[in-house]
C-alpha cells in the first residue's frame, strides 16, 4: 500500500515523455463528446492541480500499481484518471506511467453513486 505523499512524489518525477496512453483510454479520450484532451490529462497528472483523492486498486500485473485519481476541474466537474505505474521506482528516465482510462463526471452524480454504493 502506497501513501498519497509517496505517490505524489512519484508523479512529480515522471517525465511527460514517459506517460503513455492505453488503447482503451485513447478511444475514450478521443471521443469528442467527452471534451477532454491528452494534454489536459497529462497536465493534471504532472501538476497534481486539483488532485483531492487517490484510491489504490488491484493491478493485473504484480510489478505494477494501479490508482484511480480524482481531480477537481471546476465547481461542477471532476476528472477521474486511472493510471498504472511501476511498483518499484526506476531511474527517472525509465519510470513510466500508463493512463488506462479517463472520464469527466459531474460531482453531484459522483456523490450519488458513492452514496448508493455505501448502502
């Protein structure tokens, strides 16, 4: 289990050229109706601007860590970004990050879903 400060440090040290996008995420991000862009997502990850929640999830590969990141975009929308990173940090130039999905959600709807899942 990685704490949020440790993850934030790792994210700050990832070079943007080592941030890759999975085929699945690429299809979702390119969907014009979603109004999100690669540069916006990469900027959020690198700057951590608006990052308010981190949830570790189970990764498919034992050498990887998977996280769901919540970013506050504005008073109405959040951006959820799912990422995978190497479990063990490597030299700076070798650390990679894979964006496996991203979507924009209305915060009100997000809260409703979370409340329904608690019951």
